[in-house]
């Protein structure tokens, strides 16, 4: 029922995409499926009236065949041509849905799951069968009506000829089985195909290409790609072979049945129980009937294919709707009064044994600047993502001024978070659009320029041929930026939000030279103090450079997912623990 509703929705989308073309395609389907019946009946009448004049029989059969072929061909061409346009428009709308689902949802949990990634890959690769689902249901109905009408005509000659319909059942069953073989091969090969595609994309991605070329590991990558590709192709080949043999067996059974029905009619004609016109009808109808039976099988298979992809598409939609959780409707406070609380917060990535963040309890006071320190893999970025609402803790609770983050609308919370994350986006296109993309209202050029200056990105833009209007990124072929320059533009984007409650700066220093780093921290802390006063905002800085974070109000040191030390710089130096040791090491190294 759900799938029929989905098919109807696809037809409604076709209608909205192009009502005129959709109407003409529907008329073409009716013409195509009624022409064979009309012509077969016409053929029988003319042959019977022509008596035994062989020449007339051949002439009429020839004209009938030509007419049938012309109507069939014309209807077919119309459908193919017009459907190309209609289907492309609907396919674009579906691809748009998928892109929106992947980006509107602030939660990242789903995108760490290989099963969800595989599902997205399959739906993207086969989204044309989704568009075809509505048409396939209509074609199945049309071809079934045609089949029943043909069988009624045949039964008038001899009820035995209905046996042809019974012989259509094995090809139907075998064709479904054949599809299943193919589908299971596609599903088994999807992970290998996805990995291979990603590895290959890596080699042609300009950002990673340089490292790959210097490390001269193309042979290893190539071997890995080839192995993955061969694995996937092996599975697909096996699936195609099994599917081909199974469906060919079905065709063979029907062909034998068709030959038997002609022989039976011949015997009836010889015995005087059927006319030559009946034989012409069986020959004409039988030939097209054969294709109609396969038509039923093919359109049913297309329905099955479309239904399978539709089920996956609906699952993605359901996951997306669930992620948005309508019951999470609370709005964040206008300004923070108390701060953010973490109570026993634990998060473990799928298929990981150890939690990345383990029973973390802490209070982040409103209006404070907090530094989050720790070795690689200590869980800092994961904790930041939990605070941004991108992950849901498996246990424990995060509260915003006492309100559970899980009761809050994740999108509303996302709009009150800002800054620079580790996996920042390099938004290609005009500079002004790239910078204004996170603003919650349209920005004028002065506001865009202010955000750029705040991120110390002014000199970068001044050096570009068209300033704010320069199109960035290799996709446009005009100007590209260094990683550090892209990073500063991403920070400018983060600074366009003027009312954040949580301001994040995650590991910004890796791509920056010391002077820019100093300027950047300086302006970030200035902005942090400003929004701390106006909105009680909390600023969270993740860094390995302790000299830049020592002025933070609170320093949190993490290790293996746990918080191991909390305090300000003086308190932690006095405590002479992990922080003091790290600070001494870095001071000596930079002396
Ligand atoms: N998307 C992910 N899927 C699976 N595991 C992940 C993912 N991101 C991080 N991890 C794992 O979680 C642990 C904590 O990673 P996290 O990135 O939070 O550490 P970090 O302290 O920010 O490290 P770094 O200083 O290197 O950025 C690591 O063991 C890492 O392998």
C-alpha cells in the first residue's frame, strides 16, 4: 500500500514536472496496448471474408502487420523521447531530496554507519528506477489488460489455448528469481564498489593528489583498487550469469508453449473446427502475446526493482525524519545564564569497542573561554561534536542552562553554534557567497568584509582578481586558495553569526603560520569576549599549542575519552600534573 502511494507520488511528480508530456505518454501507452488487439480482430475478420484467396490473405496480413508495427513503434518512440525529459526532471528533484536529507540534518551519527552509506550509494546509483516506478505500475496494468483481452479472444477458438497463459507463469517466477540473483549480487558488490570509487576519487582529488604522488604509493592504491574492482565485478558477473540462465529457461518454456498453441490451431483448422481467420488471429496475436507476456514480466520486474529502491529511499526518509525528531521542539535560550553541563556523557562510534568520550562530567560556565587539550585521539573533537548536537550520547546528558539538549530542536541549536570545525567545508563559488553561506540573514558587502577582516582574511581577498566576486575553487577554474587560506575563509563564515551561544575553534593552527595564528586567536578571543557579554556565550578552543590557550578561563585536559584535569593555567601548573608536564615540554621546545 505504501509502495502504491509512493508510485502515485512519483506520477504526481511527473505531472508537476511536465503535465503536457505526461498526458501524451499516457495516451501513447493506451494506443500501444490497444493496437495489437484491434488489429488481430480486424485481421481475422478480413481473412475469413477473403475465403481461401491466398494473395488477399498475405496482403491483409502484411498491411495489418505494417499498421501494428507503425502504431507500436510510434507509441514506443513517443514514450522514450518524452519520458527522457520528464524522468530527468523528476530524477533531479529526487537527487535534490537526498542532498537536502544529507545536509539539513545536523546529526552526523547516521553518516558514520556503513549500512546507511551503502544505502545512499544504492539509492543514488539507482534513483532512475524510483522515477520509473509510477510508469511501471501503469505499464503493468496496461499490459495485463491487453493480456486478458488476448486470452479471451484465444479462448473463443479453444479453451486449451488459455494454456499459453499458464505457461507464462514459469517465466514470471523465473524472471523474479533472476532479478533476485542480480540484486543480491549488486548488494554484495556495493561496499567494494563504494570503496573502489572513493579510492579512485582520492587519486584524482587535487587536494590529496600531491601527497599521493610524493609518497609514490600509486602501485599500492592501484592494486587495492584493482582487487576491489575485481571482487565487485566477480560478484556481479556471477549474478548476471545466474540471472541470465534463470530468465532464459523461462523464455524457453513459453516459446515451447507458443509452438504448441499454433500446432493445436492448425489441427483444429484441418478438422474444420476453426477457420483460417482463427489461425491468422493465433499467429498475429500469439506473436504479440509472447511479447505482452514478457511485457508483464518485465514491467512487474521493473515494479519490483523500483519498489526495492523505493523501500530504501523511504527508509532514508524515515531515518532523516527520525533524526529531526519532531518531539524535539524546544528552542535554545536567547542567552546563556548558567552554562552547559555534561553529566556522565559517553559516546562510542559504531563498531568501536572503546568509547571516544567516556563518562565525561563537567560544567562549562556561561561567558567563559574554555581550552580543550589532549593528545591525538583523546576525544576532543568528538566532545565538540556532542556539544554541537552532531552526535547523540549513548548515555549521560548534556544540558543547556539546565535544559536537556535532547529535548531541543537540533536545527535550532545548530543555528546558535558557530566558529570553525576541523572538517570545515571549502565552499566553491564567489567569495561573498562562500562567506555569507552560514549567516542567518542576507548580508551586505560591508558585513561580509567585516567578517573577513575579523578572521584576518582581508589580505587574501585583496590579492584575488575580482575581490569579493572572485569565484573560488578548481570547479570554476579561476582562483584556488591554500588550505590555510580556505580555513580563514571558513572562520570568516563562522564569524558572520552574531548571536552564538557556543563558539568553537577546533584545531585551527595546523595550517597557519605563527603570526596569522596569533592574530586569529586574538580576534577569536575578542569575539568570544564580546558574545560572552551580550549572550553569555561559551567559547571552546581545541588546540595543541598551549601558549595560545593559557589565558583561557578554564582548561580541560582529556585522555582516552576521559577528563583527567580541569582548572585554569595557574592551578594546573601548581598541580604539576599532565598539563604542567606538557606545558614545560612545549616551552622548552619553542624557547
Ligand atoms: N567518524 C569517526 N568514526 C569512527 N571513529 C572515529 C571517528 N572520529 C573519531 N573516531 C575515533 O574516536 C577517537 C577520538 O577521536 P577524536 O577525533 O575525538 O580525537 P581528538 O582528541 O580530537 O584527536 P586529534 O587531536 O587527533 O584531532 C579516536 O580513536 C578516533 O579513531
